[in-house]
C-alpha cells in the first residue's frame, strides 16, 4: 500500500480541506477562511496553493468586491511568480488594505530602460505602485578588497544614487509610489572573516549600499527591506542558486513569500490609517498577579524576579511607543483606587499616571469602556488596539467593537514585547499618500525640471555603461550558442526562423549567406553572445533572413550597431538594397515597428508578412555609445 | 522504484493540487490539462520534492516532456543517481 500524498504533505497543506469544500460549495465564507490561512502561511508551497484555490474560486463564480490597484514590477530578475504572491497577499489583506491587483511585469533585467524610456510599457500601464528589484549583480564593488575605503564608499554611494535616481524618474512620470527592494546579504563564508574589515566584500558593500538607499530615500520610496527579511529567515535559506539559473528568480521560494508579503504590507499601509492608541489591561498584562487580591506588595513587577523583569521590559517598550506618538490607555476590571495605586506608589513601575491618557478601571464591560475611551480622545474606534491576557475579554471586544484590533497575550510575559511587535500595529511609517500630497507640493516644480533633464539622462546612462562590442562572423565554436538562440528567442526575433546546429553550419558553408554575432560587455559584466543576424545575398539585394536579439540588452543601441554592420557587409557584397522582413508570431509583437524605427521604407504589408527596404548607399552610419572592438569578416 | 510506481505516488499529489481527478498516464503533458499552468507547475515541483525527499538538479524538471519522463526522473533521483 502506497502512502497517500495527503498523509505526507505538510500539515498546513492538509488543513486546506475546509477551504476546498468552501470553494466547491461556493460558500462566501471562503474569503474569510482564505484570509486566515494566508496570514498564517509561511511557505511558498502553501501560499501558491492558496493562490490557486483563490483563482479556482473566482472561476467558480465566487466573487468579492475589492478596490483595484495597478502594480508594476520591474527588476533584474524574472518577476513571475512574485507578482502572483504579491497579488495574493494584497487580495487577502485586511480591508481597507486589500486590493484586486492588476499587474504589469517588466522584462527580465530591463528595468533601466523601462524606467528611463518615457514611452515604455511601464508608463503606458499607469501604475499606482511600482515594485522595483534592482539587480544584486550590479551591487558589487568593482575594485579590490584592499582598495582605500573612500574609493569603496564612493562607488557604493554612486550605486545607491543611481538607484534612487531611477526611483525619482519613475515617480515623476505619473506619481507612482515606489516599493524598492534592497539587497539581501550573501550567506556564504567567502571571502572569510576579512569581509567585515573592508567595504569591498559583497557582504559589507551591500550593507553599505542598503544603508545609503534607506537613509537617502525620499518619501515616495518605500524600502522593502530584503536585507532584514533574509536575515530573519536565514541568508542561506533565502537564496536558491537553482532557481536563479533555471529561471532567474530573485529569491528562494520561501523568501519570495516574505518579500511579497512585505510588498503588500507596504502597499496597504499607503491607504490604511495607522493605529494611535494602545488600550491596556492591568493584571497579568502590565504586572504579574492581581492587584485587588495580592495587594501593592504582592504584584510582580521589577528586577527582583525574571517574571517581574519581563513585565518591566514590557512597560519600557510601551513607554518607548509613546515617544513615537502612540497614546496609552488603561481598560481594566478593577476598583479604580486599587488600580491606580501601582502607578502612583510602586517604585518598580515604569509607567506612571502621566503616561496614561485615559484610565478606565471599573466593572463595566470592556467593550463599553473602549467606546468611551475613543469618544473621550475624539478618535475613531479603528485607531485603537486592545491588549489583554484574558481570551474571554478579547472575545467580547471582538464581538461588540469589531473595529478595534485585539492582541491576546500568552501566559509568558517574556514574550509580550515580541508578540506586540509582531502585530506591526504601531510601526511608525511614512506619511500617507494624502499627506505627501501636501508636503511635497513645492517639490513638484523641481521634479518637472528634472524630468526634462531625464530625457537626456538616457544618453548619459548609456555612455556611463562603458559598453564594448565584438562583432564576429559565425564561427564553429559559437554554433551551439547560435543555434540555441535561434531556437529559443521569441520576442526580439523578426522572422522566428528556426535552425538546427547542422543547418547553421550548412548556411555558414554556403557563400550566398553571411552571418554575424554580437557579444556585448559593459562595466558591470559580460552579457555574452546577444544578437544574431543572417543575411542572404542575391541579385544585388541582401535579405535579412534572421535578426534576433536577447531582450536584456534592449535600448542599448545594439539595434543601431547591428544595422551599421549590416550595411557595411551589404555594401562590401555590392548590394544596393537591404530587404527587411517581419513575420508576426504570437510573441514578437515588440519588433513589429523595428524596421521603420530604423529608417526602412515599407514595401509590402500583409497579414502574415511585412517587408521593408533600405538603400545602403544612402545610409549614414548611426552613432552609438558602444565601442566596437572587433568587426566581422575582418580577417578575410 | 519503477515508472508506474512513481506515477501511482504522483496521482494523489496531483489530485490534491488540482482539486479534481487528473488521470495520470505516462503520455500525459501539461498541455492536456486545463489548469496546469506555470504556477501549478511550481507547486507540483515543490510538493514532489517534499513527498519523495529528493532535490532536482538545475534544469531537470524543465527538460521532462511528459508525466512518464517526470516519473523516470523521480525514479533516478530516488535511486540516488
């Protein structure tokens, strides 16, 4: 008898049965259950399952009305399925922080041109939130571990400035809030303990860049602290080399869950008013024991016992909250005189009467007292958080004042601070979008001026890349890579003509054909072989049989570089015409206007084929910011 | 483990993930099943690794063309080679 999968899957996966039932019965309770399960889920496996269930429910006609949110993801990674996870967390967040998200995914590692190009699909999408994951590979010190510290710092600052500049440009075009993921630190020992004595190690350099990003981020940039999240989960468990090499994933599956949850949290916090008041029980919440029974001398508070110390630490944390502008209130079933005694007389108490803005100690239901506290402070019930160790009191408040969030403390006071921190109710945060509206008004004019400047930034950016290309005729050693690209490239591929290795070699041997490859490197590294062209010469005409390019070098002027070479080769072969052909496929819509953008004239337009031509004799070489180290057929 | 034994163990995993009976045969491919999208593929890989206590090497799962291929791969990984 084989074990059933249900018995061996993790327990949290098995517990999904109730949810599945709800889907099949089309029970609207489904969404409440889904929210609870999602909040408790911590593995990628479980969240993906829940996301699949949600989609299934929608297909079965279970719907829930939520406001929509347009979210664009750009970055140095494959952004799928991160968007699915973010979408799921946005969907299952507590209202009013929940959304039905629409996504636009940037191309793999194409974020710089997507952000700089004002006509890119990013801006066409009109995102309200842009999640930006800059590439960790570009966050490396280029010099030596032993270089002078100020040189290393300068490079780190420069990288942070470039990233924040991209944020600024993206925000200035349409006003999207930017969620910027900083860099996780590497979990491997290399280069050893010396890592901490130099900024040149990846470990120190990324920490430095992360600090620069966070300390200099303007208010529309919300840092998704991947460094912190990966440290919390474990740096080794946060990175997955296989996922990177297979599909260019930014993080391990479980770390993706952490990042997605944080992105949804940040997006929601733009729309949700923060909590303002902590409403506190007294007995076994602020001190151990019952003051009414045990008396002032009998309660546990202060440095005389581990329990007393724990309660004192909790009070110290609550006091620190008041320094962030959080108000403290008391709501206790006690005689008022007994209840205030520790605040006035106990030497070990941290909190005193002056720290409490509303003090309710009586025998009324706590739900009533909480309503009164809100009324006295002239605040909405939804800005209150009620904190108690008694499950019955928590339940009453949940039922009768559902607007109030509740925190049920355990029976171990050493965990109180952590438990309250984990609720994240009292995190200080950036101002809301509406506040920013006012605060940032005077900055608008400056931003417009910067936007104008940004159009020319593209050139400066390309120049700064220090690109270098090697153009070579097809060589035997390159055939496997040439054939691989010919058979894999879908998007930037004008004719999608596939060829096996043997067919590539056949074409190489046939004098009718010429072909060249382009390799590109820049100061961040080598992109390898990224573009392939095959031309066919007949009767004074060079027909472009194949033209394809890797999308990660879009908008780097490689297209123009290739055309320069194409013209040179056509002229060398006595051609007076270059014929460009576009054959539409399901995936190559991005190059439909390729030839026209390069100055070709349309000669044929039909549903399954577009043709263009260019006279190479009249062509003026296009200037490109790429140094050409080598041209094809140079040795011949 | 044989291919058919592996498929027999895959069956309840697929049933669980698809929430309905997906009759597994060696010839079945993702294209044959409506709900089998890239998201579910990730769930399948994660669940299978966990169930069999194995870890696929880079590129292996992508290279399988059918349930039979996938089951063969599982057999190889379970056998430790």
